[in-house]
C-alpha cells in the first residue's frame, strides 16, 4: 500500500468559530496521487489547502500532513512540514526585483545549499519549465503563464514531498492554463504527489487522477 501523505478524519475548518467553512471531511491522499479539488467560488477549496500547510487550524477532528498532526503545537513542527511542501499560488508571489533564475533559487538559498548545487538544480528546472531563455528577466517582463511556470519551478526547487497549488490557473488564458496543467501532470508522473485547487477542471487530463468536489461545506470524491 502506498504511503499516506495526508489523512483527514471528521475534520472541521473555520476562520470564525461561529461560521464553519468545511465539516466532517474524511479522506486520505497517498504518495504519487494527482488530486484536483474543485467547487464553486467560496466553497472552501483554498481553506482546505491552507490547512495543509498550517495557515488554518482544525477546529475539530483530525488532520495529518507529511507526518505532522495539525495543529502542530510547536512552530518548529510547522517549519519542518513546510520544508517538505512546495506551494504555488494564483498570484505567483515572485519577488519583483529578482530575476526569474534567482526567484527559482530562493528556497535553496534559504535551505543553505551550496552555490554549485543551486546552479545545477536551477538549470534543470529552467529547462523543465521551458524558461531557460528567460532566466535573466524580471517577473514583470514575463507573461502571466511564464510567471506561473517560474512559480512552479520555485516550488519544486527543494524537491518537496507534496506539491500544493491554489487556483494556479485562475489568472491565465486557456492556452497558458493548459501549459501549466501539463506541467503539473509531468511533475506527478515523476512520482510527486500533487494537489491542485481549481474552479474549473482541465478539459483533458492525460494522467490518472482523483477528483474531490466541495459543496455545502462537505467534500465528495467524484468517481
């Protein structure tokens, strides 16, 4: 049986104790899974992803991600968890004053990698996301799709156990969205566990995947 990367049992999530966003969620995500989480705007998709990296704490129930049971009592546990995660946001969150090459290298600088290893890893990632020719450009000099591919490369730079993507194609045109989704699928085929929150499922998915749908505060797995 594959290792479980994330497990939830009777999980409740809320920003305010008077208003529960998600309730009675039970699921498991295994090593190598490709998971899409869809639902209407405001249904709680992003809330679920935030719980995965400790930005939202369970109000009730059980959630364990990457070997860490949430909420983690010690900040160091959250830090250890986040070192295992790669996170891609809808708004890219690239550093405006840094080149694309340096943006991708950021997690490696933080982790204290030596310069040779940083250079080799960034070179591989630039090639993987087809941005080698844009390495010296600033984010504002790239299209939205190119910026998001750079953000994916940055999220992968430290070889995470789990890649989380929160509405990664929400700001992109159809062509750019397709390229980004193809990139996620390629990452998954390399053995990475990938969880993608999206308001719109891709029209074509050339990979085995699971589909979670959120409605009325509850999560359903679509067969």
